[in-house]
C-alpha cells in the first residue's frame, strides 16, 4: 500500500456470522481489515476457522484480536496466522500505528475472556510502551470506554471500561475502534480522540479509515 493513500475497514462483534461480509462494500478493495473482537461465541471447534475463511476470501490482510466471547484458541489461531493484534503494535503506513487490547471487564454473563479494570489498564500501558514514535495512533480495543455514547445498555446504564476511558484521556489516540456493547452503535469524542462502536457485524456496521496526504480520516458506515 502507499504511505500516502490507505484505506482500512474495521468492525467487530462477529459472533460467528458468516454472511456479514456481503454487507460491507469495498471489503475486497480495502488495504486491510481490523477486527476488534468477538469473532466467535465461546469458540466451539471449527468456529474461528469458518469466520476467518469468510473474511479471508474477500481480503487477505487481516488484523484481529479476541473479545470476551472468544477463548484462548482464537488468539492462538490469530498468532499462527500472524494476524494477532491483542497486546501488539503494527505500523499500517509510515508513522501510522495501531495498538490492540482485546477482552473485556467482567460482565453478568461470565464469558470466557474477562479481566479486571486493573488488568486492562496494565495491558493498555504495557502495549503503549511498545508503540514508540508515531505521527498518528489508532487504538483497537474491544471494550467501549465508560460514560460515552458507546457504552449504554438498554436500561440506560453506562457499562464501559473506566480503564479504557482513562487511557484515552491520557494518550489521546487519533482514532479509537471499540465494540462489545451491541446496542450502542455510534461515535463520540474524548478530547481530540474520535471513538467508534460500529455495532454487531451482522448489522452491516463498520468504520472506514483512510489516509490521504498524510492525514487520517474515519467515518462510521453501514446500517
């Protein structure tokens, strides 16, 4: 891809859907795909392979991480494919870096990959230490930041991560890609950071990220 012209498509909360790829235009033409977590539902045998293949058939450049509904075998699969983003940093173009932290804080449902706020904060700091110099930064995190338009459940409560919010307030990434709270599809800002939750992939929602003339731009797309 050109350092001066880039287009990535980001989404998450796939939950073993296989037909969502037909809902995302330009998936095949994009420079790559970013998946913020929850590729499966408790990761039964063969699930991650089916999800991966459905995306890989459209676009072979994939970065992904486990969400709270994914088990360790998902991370192992992604590591084997050299596609893992959880606790990793990648350079998408010169000066444009992305860091990833998956999983979520505890939920009422006891899902497979839940950690404390303290652990999430530690992971965020440790992963950021790997970033080094950058011009613009993208944060891919499965759990949405607390007290935003992106973390509200049906009863009106904010249930996102305080650790994620504190990290965004401190570091101010240019773009934040989140998910986890299906009913809070939307976008918001924390300081100069633009934050997104595209909702469940099966609804056709995604975030378009472009780099033109050295400037990152992002937009919420789909239904």
